[in-house]
């Protein structure tokens, strides 16, 4: 018989929520962030003596007509007092305990569930429930107790399970329908070269509960090749929910299209795409409270019915569908989509929703949720390196403490908050005095963090009182930055560096810098069954394995290009350099001449990628002044230029120029930045793009953090320059060059302009399909490009 499982916590939080959505309530409304007290929990449990049974597992099963409902959880503690058994539920917070007049209903409900299950198993007629609240800063404790007869608990718990029955019944019936649709589901297209093996490798990885790293060039069909075996695994009960994780909106669209294709071939699947809060909010300001948003008022009273209605009437939950349904039910569309994700078979979303400790989906990955049968498919995985470092790092600025101190100065009742701010400011001033012109490396900031924890408590008290006002938003943002710093500090290990520095803006920053995010990412991945990392530029794979996973038995596979090698001409310019010592008018003129010579051999659309906006603009001006007039003698030439901070409309206009261009004798040369919005995740196939000129090795600019990265890996016997500069730079090069060949029909030229590409350190990083390249000079490049377009091969390496 089918088993429907749910945790005690998830059950009560889902069924018993009610009232308004209100972000002004401070810590008590923030269920997850205020429950990061595992260490405090263990401390309290140890104090309770030998008769105290900590982390006591409890399981309840009830058989319905079609399925068994299994409810499980762990009581924080069980002990005896005055001859009666007591369930102890511990909750920790930064909030002042004097503001808590009684336990939160959802907390007491969780404890009552444990009391009922324990009483049922041990044949108890009466139970006592104790709520233990602990302040994380002071470690003060406040307890509440209540006694219940078994009859009371039985009636209450039976009502709770009866409320959940319709949801469990829906889940059971849906799974029957979904799994039946997968019987005989086949791959929707003829397999391309390498695709069948990739499908098999992904499936085998899921079966063995492993992690797989896939380097597969454009054209293999990575999205469908990973989704299809994952879907089949779910149908065979080798997985429960698919999380398709991306870094950019456009790759989410590709995943949606892949699911649509599978559905056209018979798959029945509920798929949701999660959208950022600012794009879902219907208010001018994202103020989630009943006074500024009508939908926040009574949101929790209406949202469950809205979720149930949409679940029964729709299988694909796009942004537009979610907005329409949320409007009909008068609920917050952002929170609404998060609730629907609980019931979806596949969730397409940004990396943040799984990995970010602040915004992750708490119902799946929050503290205490345990391990699930989730399957993680991580697209464009190379982006997770910097994103991972960013998510698990935290910083504070000295000037912010002084600013907040100035703001709260009129509120004389909060003298302790002023003192806490001043204490933190003094400690930061001490670091500032020690700091040289570059940065100050620190080994321990424990005393400062203790002061920050005290500050959190005082900020909590202030925000409890200061629910309105012009400065609340600024104070709240400061509060979140302080809290993030304190929480990230708990993660500190050998993968972190602590440093302080003066920023270019003249501010003083203290940062907890996560150099290697592997351990933190792995902890998230351990919440699921299996993970597949895939990208067209996951080279060298050993580099990414060390940054994404702590496992020693992960799988890796390299998928060769399915395209005809002769369709791409790879040229390396040996007489040009972008080294800082060589940069100047002479070198920029040479680069502009290379672009001109390349474009002159065949009219069409090209992109030229540069390592920085500054170099791009300098070369652009030289090109337009000295070379563009000559090119335009043979026909019109457009030269759109990427600018920093382009909005969505400007990006679309830039790309539309490539789609619309193509008149006889016309050319278009887009000047872009490597690692920018046009260097990856865009598809310009056929005549939309026939060439790319990649200027430089993509090496990141010298910076404090890059040098810290280099030092970190040098100290560990690795090549620090590779980790900090060469590998990230080469990834940008590969992504930029990968814009040219997108389909089997595409034909194009890729010109890499920097003599360092001919050095062994770089040649070793070339993908297999780049083994056939031509080295040239400015004098010979035109002939090489012309030969290619004339259909002659004969490339010499």
C-alpha cells in the first residue's frame, strides 16, 4: 500500500497557520532564521540530566482506504516530572523573552503531536507538554507547561489528520496518474551523438545515489538528456521531486520547453517555475503587511484553499498563471508560489532556493527538515562557483553602525541599543587602525561576533516597538546584514578567510569570505538523493569537483561535440597580447585590425568579446574611426555596443539586431564583455551569428579577494594562480566562443586574440573539439578566414 509521509512540523505549520502575512513582527514571525540554535538546544538537553531522552524519534501511521499516512518527527526531549511524562519542545530566538506572553500556537501544536504519539505508544492516560524558549544571546530560558488527557489529545490529533486527509488523498491519486503516464515514456527525439550515453549516465547516477559532473558542449541537448532520466527515475520511485536549478532566466525557459516536449509525448507532471519576489509583488513597495497590502490581510486564511483549487485545475504553474490565480484568491503571489512548490513534481528555480542560507526553501531545506528523495539538476553549473562564495560569505561596514546609531538617537528608551552599536563600532575602529592600504587578514573575530549577537537582541527589541516610520526599512536591512554575519560565522571552518579592508567608496568593511563553498553546498545536496552538475564549460572537472562537493567518489563524464569539426574554424592570434604591460594604442589598433580582417572575409553577424568595458570602449573607438569606413565601402556595418547596467528592453534590442540583420552585403559586429549578459545563455543560431573574436584570456582583474584566493590555494600546495585567475578566465573564453556553433547546421569562425593561448597551460584547458586549431598573425589571418569560408580545410597546428 502507498505511504504518504509528512513531518510533524510540516503538518502543523501547514494546517494551523492563519491570519495576516506581516513582516513587521520581528523575530517571532521568522520561524526559520530564529531557530538556528542547535548548539543551544544541545546545551539545554545536557543540563536536564541523565533521565532526559533527547531527540526522541516518534512515528505515527494511520491507514486510510488507499494509503497509509505516516507522520514522523523528533521530540527535542522527553522526561518525567512528578510522576508524569513530559514532552519538551525547545525553540531559540534573538527576541527578548519578556515579549513572549504565551507559546506560539504552531509550536504548542508540534509538541502536542509528539505527546499524542508518545502516549499512544506507551499507553499513557495523561501527558504534560513543556515549551522551552531560549534567547540565543543571553541564554535566558522561559518555560510554559500544559497538561492534557489522552482523550483530549486523541480528539485534537484525529481532527488534525482528518483535515489533512483531502491533501493526502489528492497526493495519492495524482501520483497514480503521474506514474502511469511514465510507463513506456520514451526519449522524444532520435538520439544525437553522445546523448544516449549521457541519459544512461544520469540515470545510473540517480540509481546509485551519487553525484555526476558533466561537461557537454552546446548541441548535445543537456537539458532534455538530464531531465528525461530524472523523470523516469521518479516514475520508478528512485526519486521524489526534481529541482532544476539555474543561474539565469533564459535557461529556466529551456527547462520549461523540455517539460513541454515530454508532456506532448504523454508525460503528466506538475511543474512550477519560481520567480523572484520583486517580479511577483503587485505592490509598488514590497511591504508585506496588512496595512500596506490588501492581500497580506488574512492571507493565511485563504491561501490553502487557493493552492488546492489550482492544484486540481492546472499542471503547469508559470508566472502568469500564478499571478492570475493569486489575484482571484487575493493572496500574496510570491508566498502562494512557494506553497504550490510543495505539491509540484518539478521545481525550476534559481540556485538560491536550494543553496542560499537566507532565502532557501525552508519547507525542503530548512533546519530540521531531514533528508528527502530530491533530485538536483544544476544547469550552467560553472556559475555556481562565484554564486556559492557569495551565498556563504557575509560582510558588515563600519559606517552603517554609525548611521543606525544616528537614526535611533532620538529614541532615548533604547539606550542599550545605542551602547551595543557603539561597542561594535569601537571594535571595527580597532580593525581599521590595524588595516594597511590593501587589507588586513584576521584569524578570529569571536569577540566582535559576541557583540553582534548582543546587538541583534537589542535590534529585535527596537523593531518590536518601531513598527512604522521612515527609517524602519533601513534599520531592518541593517538588522538582516548583522544577522547574516552572525549566522555565517557559525559556518566558519578551514574553507574561510576573514579580512578587513578600505573599499573604493571609502568605507571600511569586515568580511567572512567563503573561499571554497564545497562543504556548505554539500550539506544542501545531502538533503536530496542525487545531483547532476552540467555545463558546456565545466573544465577542468577536478577544479569544479573540489568547489562543489566534498565527496571522493563522484562521477564525471565528458561528452564530445556532436557537430562536424569542419564547421568551426579556430584561429589563435600569436602576435597580439592583452597583458597589462602591453595595453595601449598600438595593441588596441592591432586588435581592431584583427576584427576588421575577420569580418571583411564574409559579411554577416559577429561578436567581439573583451575582458573589460574600458578595453572594449577603447578598441571600439579605434575601430570605428580607423577601420569601419573601409568596411562600409562594401556595405552597411552596424556596431552595437554593450553598456553596463542594460535593462531588459535594451538587452532585447541588442539581440534583436542580430535576429533582424542579414541583408545582402550587410554586417553587424556586437562589441561585448566576456562574462557578461551576452557571453552565455543566448542562442543565435544559423546566420544570426557566424563568428566570435575573443580578446584576451578572460583573467579576472587583480583584486583583494583574487589575491586571497591565490594565497589560500598556494598554502595548500595547489596552483593558486590557476584557481584564482586562469580557470575562471578560461571559462569566460569558452562561454564566449560557444556562442557561435549552436546547431548541426551552424558554421562559423572563432578567433582567440592573445599569444598566451599558445602556451601549454592554456592549450591543456582546451576542450577536445578544439584540438584542430590554426596559429596565425595579423598578416595571415585574412587568408585563413577566407580559406575557411571558401570551403578549404587544411588547418595546421
